[in-house]
C-alpha cells in the first residue's frame, strides 16, 4: 500500500457503489479503513499482539500530497468527498474549453490571425503534447501502481485526469490549426517552420508507440528507461522553459489575442494547476527518512510538471491580458468591444 501502510487486506466482501468506489463496511474494533483519494476504500486488519490492544478504528483520507487526514464520519461523507473530486474535474473540463472559445471566435469572425505568433502557440502546444504523452504513459502504458496514478487497475479519477490532458491538447491543436489556415501579416515561412517543428516533435513522442519500440528483445527495458528518463529528467525543464519563453514571443502583439480569452485563461488555469496537485498521487517519503521534509524537485519531475506548466501558462496569459488591457485602455477601448466589432459590421 502507498503512504507507508503495511497491513494485510481483510477478507471481507466489498459493496460496489454507483460512483465506482468499493466500500467495505466494518463493525469490529480491530479493523481499520483506509481511503485512497477518489478510488477504493479498503478494509484492513491491524497487526495485533497479545500484549498491546488494537488501535481504535478510523478512516484516513490520503490525498495526493499526503498532508492531511480526516477522521471517519460515515460512508456518506466518504461518498460525497469522492464525488466532489469527480465533479470538480468535470467542471474544469468545461471551463478549459470555454477559455479557448473567445480566441477561436475572434480568429474565425475576422478570418485573420495577424499579430498572433505561430511560435507562441507552438510552444504551448508542445507543452500540452508533452503532458499528454507522459500522462498516457502513466495511465495506459506503465504497469503497477506508481506516481501520478492512484492504483492498479486505474481509477476513475486517473482516467478523468487523462481526459483533462486530452482536452487541453485538442484545444491547442485547434488554436494552432486556425492560425495556420487563416491569413496573417507574418511571412508564410514562419507557419511552415512551426508546422515542421511540431511534426518532428510529435514523431519523437510517438516513437514510443511504434511496434519496433515495443518488440520483445533483451534491450527493451533499457531502451524504455533511457527514453522516459530523458523525458522526465531533462525534457521537463525544457518544457517549463518554453512555456515561460512563449511570453516573449507574444507580448509585443498581446492585443492580437482575445481579451476575454486571456482573462478566462488567467483565472481558470490556476484552478487547473491546483487540481493537478490535489488529484494526482506522489509518495513524498519514498526515499530517505520519512521524517525528512518532502522534496519539491522529485515531485516536479514525476508528477508536478503538470501543475507547474499549467501555472506557468496561467501567469503568461495573465501578463498578456494586463499588457493588452493597458494598451486597449490607453487607446480608449473597452474590454470586448474591439472583439465584437467585426461581428457587428457584417
């Protein structure tokens, strides 16, 4: 078990609830219940000895960060806590899509993407692609229970997390496609270069899905270790860096983006970043003395890259919104008026 638990599973029949949670009821004093976040409720038998009394029964809610524990308050409280995790994640699905719609609307209504740097979108698209493929590896490819996921088989919350990564990737692919198809004031070769670069990067990520990569051969384990080792230990830093660098590519033309879209993303994506901290699992004390303080570095490399990269995107969008708003304010424009003008003229 995770969270440093070492107890034998108590052989008792589970009852499956409609939310996909397995709830095991208990009455005797010597049984404990442990709840992994949003997943499975296990009944455990405490280690008993003839000289020491058994501990009082309790329930411990271990969220991804393993920071707080909540006492048992009944099955209804557990059910509601788990359902709220699902509701929040699904709500973030919708908010993520909504935050991109103003950008789409502005480009389509004007049939023009002048001022929008294709490299700005490319950098964010590469970041979303990186998060998607590492999330896919955790949820689909890797066997067993490890970081990021909550159990094996994968839980509903794990799959909802993967859907979130998929939605963000599709939103950026759509944004990138619109900018490639619509006319722009920038030279066409910039679009070609951005497209070629993304195809090369995409092939490198898809390489792990090629049949030759999955062939049973003596060096397969070493090859996978090297491949994912590079992604986790080196590429993660690069992805965060290009997320920050995207600001430099667009800040001069911040007004080319939708003010509504920038504002929504500056507000919504901090919540998305926090959700990655809450809804993913990381064993803070897997190495060293459990009394040692948790390490941010290991969390960032294996789990927290999603939270950090989404937070970086939120900060970048917030800065771009402030720049665009100040320039629009200096020109006497009101938020949203310039965006709606092309629609009113037709």
